[in-house]
């Protein structure tokens, strides 16, 4: 399923009771498969939203997912040894992507060196009034995950040579992160703003434009990553 595709609760015909039961059973099994197949996270997240009343259009998407899984049985999550132990995270948000309630599907992926160790694709609980708001919410979620993983590594006595890196594709989010002044247009996301800046008590933020960096993790993100936020240690 392409990340540009849109599902709707009213598209297609209602499924029979038997087909609806089979739909729920298959989608429930696909949820377990995403534990080792992050490339399915977005598509499975979409079909999971219609378990209460699946329709023929949703059933077609499930069939496409099963066909994709059948053709990529040998694919899986690759964990390989590496000299790098740097933590990095990629975040993205599909602003107002849901045709039913206009909520945003947010996703992020967290890497330990070259290895993907954590990921999430989840619809946000509230409607965002701007793309910056939706992006900053997922940045806050990715920041929380980075903090938790870094704390876990410290407890395991795994030293971090470099600071974590958080990448996003919304220039407004990076400007908001570096601007301590709030106005009427951004006051409604103040809580996530302060949470996202919380690590700045022990790290320094640097914003670098990357106009030519193509996001290669197409299973979670679309388009290009044109900027990233680096969390660097405060020299003081």
C-alpha cells in the first residue's frame, strides 16, 4: 500500500459477517508480523482503523498486503554488527491524512548505529491545526523514545560516543525548536514544545539544512528529508 493512498470508512460495500470475521483475524495476525517487518507498519496501521466495520475497499487492501508478504517471505529485519553505536531517529507526520476525522498519522524510526531497533506508526489522538503542530508532536514522541533508549544503554553500561540525532522533514518545526518566543499561532502546542526542548538542559541544538538528502526509509516516510535536528552536547 502506497503511503499516498487514502482509505475511507464509507468506500465500498459492507462485508458479510464471515468476511468481516476473517478480515479481523487476518489484520490481527498482521499486527504481530510488524514486530519484525517495519515495512508493513503504515499499511497495517491503516487497515486496523476499520476493524469495527470493514468494507470491500479495506478488504482489497488487506489482500494486497498479503500478496506483498507472500512475495517477500525472505525479507526481515537485518541486525548486523557495527562499530557505530550512535543513536538516531527519523520522524514524519502525514498531516490531516485521514479522510474520516482529519487526524494525522505520525511515525518514527529509531536506529542504533545502522540497525533499526524501534519504530512506530500511529494516528494522533487529536486533530492538528497545522503541519508544524503535527510534526512537532511526533518529534516529541521520537524525543521521548530517544531519551528512554539512551537511559537504557546507560544502565547497561553502554557508553555513547556521540549525541543522539533527530531528523525531521518540516522546516517550521526546526524554526519553532530554536525560537523561544511563543505567539498566538503556536500557543496550542506549547506542551509538546517544552517537552521537545527538555533535553536542551543537557544538550545543545543545532539545525542543519540537508536539501539533497533523500529519505531511504520509504516504509515509514515519504518525500525527502530536507533538514535535521542534531542534539549536540553542551560544551559548558
